[in-house]
């Protein structure tokens, strides 16, 4: 057995072992909590349509909370919702940012609008399709003192298009990585922390001038040596349109590289090993090397299918499973696309997001312009 083949065998074995590790550590009991003083912070664009499905899903959560919708200042749908729902929904008008991400600007306004009794802060995105247990599951580790920051992670539901499913397969690699407190970054689409932690981090000041809310909170938590805990069964469904798929992937990595070049470098090196390994396997490794790669890919897909079926609704699982076919039929393409997104992200500090163009250095916005 050649050294290159042995290394390839080890690499593929580790990739399969990582997904198996995630599956084996999925919580069985999935305990929830419902304390008093819970507030959910939701940032929306002023052209938000009211998010009928999201609001319906939030209203059937097993834990009670107050919803704070942060807008730039003129969101008719948010105003209508607040008028209809009464005290359950509060609208905060942040105005337009001049030197920070518009989402961050709105979340900072929401933080300043907190009431005395607000003890637990949850952050959600407007495009998620959350399960009824979302709020209660995020709260459980906080209430029991097992964590300082708790997070779920996105599970993309790609459109029935080739490009969207490919990006979904890339994101699936990240969603089913083994997770440990020492190597976890929170995801702003489903994240929770206590009011005490927010004040300890001086969250309003920490977010000032930044573009990425979750990267900023995660890095601040690391520096403060806080306990960041992933909830593995909270893979939260998020639709992905085909026309924006590759740009979405590049944008996620550009958030990383502009906030932490070291983190990006580690991620790029790991994916690059797989990507270059496939080049070797297809060009020089022979049928045995290709067979090893495909066997590991099929194994990963089967385990991921079990994971998906166990954490999301049947309809969501069916949509998410479109991504699995890429890892079965062309796993090399998934690795190359993933590495391509990482490398493309490092070529510029420009990010188009939420109707604005941003130029970012060291995680801070140095210039911004409205699109169009």
C-alpha cells in the first residue's frame, strides 16, 4: 500500500467518523425549559412581508416569550403584526446605519429596548422554519447553568436546482461536523444567551461598527472564555434559492475571513486536503482510490439521511435530502465547490448583504452603500 493511498484512506475514514460522531451524540431526551423573562429578537428588512409561516411557527413554541421585531423604521408588515398581536409583539425602529451592518444596527437598537424583566435573549433569522421546540431547547442549557451561549445551526432546504443542491451539500458538510464547546461558533439564526452574559460582554459596544452579529458574539465569547454549547438536534430548516446559492456560500466564508483569518485558514486547509485528495484519486489513484472515496461518500450520505430524518419535519427532510445526491454521485464536486467558495471569499473584503454593499476590515465596516 502506497503512502498516498494510506493517507487517502485515513482522510476518508476520518470524514465518515466525523458524521458518525455527530449522529451518535444526537440528544435522545431533548429536554426543554420555559422560564419567565424570555425575549426573542428578530431583525427584518423594511420590505418584509410579515413572515406568515415564521410567525405561525413562533406562536406554537412550547416556551413563552415576547417577540421584538427590529426594523430600519418603515416596515408596514411589522406594524400591522404588532397592532394585531398586542403585547406579544414589540416593534423597534433603529434608523439607517452609516458605519455598521444594518442587521447589527437593528439588533443593537433592540438590545437598548430591553425591559427590566428580560432575562433570556434569543436571536432568530427571518428566513428560518423553526420546530416548535426551538425556544425551549435553546433555553434548557441556559436555565440549568450548563452554558453561557447556546446555538443551533442551519439546515439548507435547496430548491430543486442543481446549483442549489450543490451548495446545500457543501453546507451539509458543515452542519454535520462534530461539535464541541471549545470549537463552536454560534449561528445568529438560532442563538441564545442570558441578559447577564450580554451585559458581561457589553454586547451593544461589542457589536458597534461590525457587520456579522454571530461572529462578533462568538469571538467575544471565546475571548471571555465563556461556555458555548451547540444543540445538535437543532438543525433549523432554511430555504435556499438557486440563483443566490453560490453567492450565499461565498458570503458566509467572507464573514469568516474578514473576522478571523486564522479560522478561515484552518477551514481552508481541511477542505483543501479533501479537494486535492480527490484530484489525486481521480488522476493517479486508480479505481481502488476512487472506490474508497465513493464508499466513504455513500456512508456519509446514509448517516446524514438518518440525522436529517431525526431532527426536522418530513417535508423539510425531503427537501434537505436533495443535497445528499451530490455527495453520492459526485463527492469530488462538493469538495471542489466548497474549496472554491473559501478561496473566492479571500479575494475581496466586499460583502453584499440585505440590500447594502459593505467593505469590511478586521470585522468592522469601513464603507457601506445602499444597493440600487
